C-alpha cells in the first residue's frame, strides 16, 4: 500500500472487517498486505447475531474439511484410477495460519451446529466412506489450521462445557497447551469425571502462569483414569506462580496429591469457599511449594485454629496476605500468627474479618516493610472492616503521645474505614441519623475537633503515602462530617505527604471547597486523582470541581 510495513500495519489495524475486505480486492499487492489482517480475528463473525455470517464461518471450515477428505480418498484410490486435477486450496488452508483470535471453544461448537449437508459437488468421492462430520470433527480441523501460540491466552471452563468427552480431548490437545491462565469450575448439579480434570492439567505446559480449579463434585474413577492415560504424574509447570483452589473437602486429596508435583514454583496460593480443611493440604504445602510468599484466604467457614494453621505453612514468611469474609467471630490465634510474619509482611488486606482495631494497629506498629494496608475494597461498601478512631490514633496511655509505627517510612497505600469520630458541635444534642442509625456525639465541647486533629497527626507521619482512601460507616453519610478534610479541621497537617497521587473520599462526608483543592494542588505536587468529590453533593464541592476542571484538568475526578 505504502511500501512501508510499519505504516501499513498502523492503517490496517484501524480498519473494520468490511473495509479490509474491500481493500483486499483492489490489487494483488494490496491483497497480499491486507490478507493477514483480514484473517487475524473471527470473533466479530462468530459472536454476531447475524446467522448468515455464522453459517458462512461454519461453511468455511466444512469446505476445508471436505477438501482434505477428498484429497485423502484420491490418494488412496490413485493406484486404481488416476487422480483428478488438484483444485486450488480452499481459503482456510491458505490463510488459516494468519488467524490470531478465535472465539471461545463453546461458541465455536454452537456455530458449527448450524451446518447443513454439503452440496453433492463438495461431498467426498465415496460418500459411504465418511460419515457427516460432527461439530467436534470440524472444531478439531479448525485448530489444526491455526498456530498454537496464537489461539488463546486464557480460558474459563465450566462444568457444563465438559460433559462431552470429545470436547474435553480437543480442549486438552489444542487449547490448553498455549494458555497462560486456566480456570476450571465444577457445578453443583453435575459431577466432573476425574480423568477429564487430569487430562486437561496433563496438557498444561510451561506457559501456564495462573491456575484456578474447583475441587467439589469430582467423580473419581481409577479405571477411567488408566484408560485415558492420566495416572502418571505430569511434568512440572515451571512458570506457574499463582494457584487458586476452591471448595476443597476430604475427597479432594486424590487430586491434590496428583497435582502437587507440578506446583514447585508456585508463589501465591488462593483458597476460597472452604467449609473444611484437609490435613494433607497443611502437611504437603511446605514440602511441595517452598517458594510460597503470598496467600489469599476468601470466604472461609473455618475455625480460628485452622486459619492460623494455614497461615503457618510458609517456610520463609508471608509477604502478601489477604483475608476476606470469615465467619469466625474471634481470630486471636490468627492475629498471633500474623504478628509472627511482621518482619516479612509487605501487603495486608483485611475485609470483613474479626481483626479488631487494636490488633490492626499492633500489626502496623510492628511491620517495618509494610507498603500496603487495606480494609476497604474497590466498591467501598462490600466487606469492609472498620478501624475505630482511637485504635487508629494509637496513643501511648502513659505519655499521651502517638506510638511509633514501624511502617511510617514504608507505607505507600492506605485504605481504611474509620469509625467513632464524633460530629462537630454535637455535645448535648440528641437525635439519630437517617434510617434510625445512631451517630457518635461529643462527650464534651470540642472533642470532635480534638480527635480529628489526632487523626491528621497520625496520617501526617506516613510521609511516603501515594494512595490514601478514607471512609466512614455506611449509614453515616447524613452526618455533618466524619473527617472533614477541610483546612479548618486540620487538613494543613498533611502538607508533608509530597508523594500522594490518589485521594479517595468516596464515602466520607467532607467540607472540601475551592480553598482545600487549591491547597492540595499546591502541597501535593504529584496528585492526579481525587475519587468521590462529585458525591459530596455540596455547593462547596461543586465549586471545587469547577475550579479543578478549569485550572487542573489533568486531575481525574
């Protein structure tokens, strides 16, 4: 087109499929340049609601399949009859190697089920020698025409998708070997035969980096395992760094013992939705996963003792711990184990777990390498853990001074929901919040201002903060304020946070106005995001946003 490959690529990648098709018909030169881009993806065709396009895609594969069968039959009969002149190659044979993006396998199968019988001129020479191809025959044929390393990078396999044996084998042979991420989920209403599970994992290669598997509702059958040749231990997966297991029970041990040998390089383990903890898991992990340094525990209905046992399995100490949605009401042993990892801990997230404010403060005070501490999730309300204001301030009862936290010079991300800050001027005032919710009132005049000042003093010590999210109780948005974030309330004490890039006040009732955002821009030179200012619904906040849009449009709101 322009005789400059880089410019040709820039142009073609911006064109839609119909435009590419028209360009390919301009000349032989244009056809050669455009064809790789025209064939690079079939996603838009296969997932289209236009049934004609989907049938055309299916017909493309069928024509190529029949061509191959005719060639095969011609070769077999050539010793009796001279072979007919070889027709030109069908499009899929010529251009299939250009395909880089294909729809999910289950979508391809549904598309191939739209095929009717081929016309007589395209049927095999000996119609009795070949039955009508199934969608799975055609699916296998399609994959033989596409380069392995360009088909898929991640795959989600649902139990319902794995009912058909032939489908499982095709996925194992042609899809799994090139994956970086693989998720296999069973369903409550059907069992997954163990050979299918092992067959898929057997074909995972050194490219796999993330593996997530659900281990409930697996039907174990040693005879089927032997028949499908999945009994022997598969080769190791050297790049597998993240292993996620869900719904383990005592019957999971057969799969786990088969899997461990492949997971020697795993560094992050995620366990979720557990009602029981197989002892073999606790015993085997330190042996088979010596490099573990990150653990995520989500939705566990386990006792404090068993959670503590899980946190004790690492050899070298945890760097990253995430705990969310625990049913256990007391986590004393778990807290003690967390404290044992204080010297290696770098990231800690606690959501909806029975770790109280005093325990959180103890962890912060004793963790010299901690750079991320989070009790708020991205959607702000879901699964948050409160941090009562007095525990967050963490004053020495003898001297009244703030205690020193070991992470003061390392903490970069802090996301917390602070509770218990009294409402300004509420001393002697009775009443309830919206919806009948109780709000905290001053025990004496000026207490609210005093407590807010101590909160600012604590935050001011975290001089390396880059991300700061603050919130209050969900029901207290009707309160005049929790932490006002106004210069009058003590915001000026945070002038030392020169590294701050993101401020989150999504669910914090503030008194931020033009004066405050001007101060922030001046004192926090790296500030690029203020989340939640538009939700303040005050005249001051509206004026502040207008000023930011006019003078600092680079700051995202």
